[in-house]
């Protein structure tokens, strides 16, 4: 397991992932002819040699991990060239106290998040405007750069970010 620190300026270069070895595809059934309800053996039918690719990754075997002391951690995996981050943030965690002191020259988060809240509650505020939103389990958010975040309540917030985008240096 690789470990790095946000404070070291990690900029998200994709780390290789482990794909499952392809297995022979099952014999495909010919599509049904909608008018007759019988197999259509035309050129559209999949061939026995066609294969689907499925890649499986687990957060308990991450490519990288960011630690936030006793306030949480983020586990990073790459799936088909897409970075996915699961963050487990404990009550009291906030961008201002747990990230800002470790990143030079940043007043707010520079990342664009596409995020699913699996459990707990999280609050996002647009830096400088005071506009804020609070989201709980089952919510999906699209969060532009220039925000602050903090855990709300006494339950950890578990967040899954998809297609994490890192700013260019």
C-alpha cells in the first residue's frame, strides 16, 4: 500500500490498477427478431469471440491513502483510468483545520468533486460568498472548485468521489 500526504502536494497522477484476467465470454444468444419473437441470426448477433471487460477494485486495497490524523482518511483507487476516492471523515473534520494548514497558498479546495454521500452529513460552503449546502446519505453533489467543507453532526461522513479532477500545476 502506498501512502502519501496531501501536504506533500499530491497531484493525482494515475497509479496503475489491477484488472481481472479476462475469461472467455459466455456463448451469446442471438438477438430476438421483435416481429417473430425468434432468434435473428443476422449480422448483428454477437460472436463467441466477443468479450466484455470488467475491472474490480476494492477500497481496502487502495493505490494511495491520505491520512487526516485522528479525523479521517481518504482511500484512492483507479478503475479503468478513473480515479475514485472514498473519504471517511470523523466529526470535527473540516477543510480549514485538516487540509489548509498543510497546503501552501490555498484558501479553499481547488478540486472539482462529483460526490456521493454514503453516510453521515457534510456541509459545503462556497468560499467568499457564504452560500452553503448540507447533504446527507443518498445525496449526489457536483461541487466546483473554491469551496470549504466540514462534517456535520456526531457521525462520520463517508463520501465517494468519482472522476476526481486535479488542477493543473
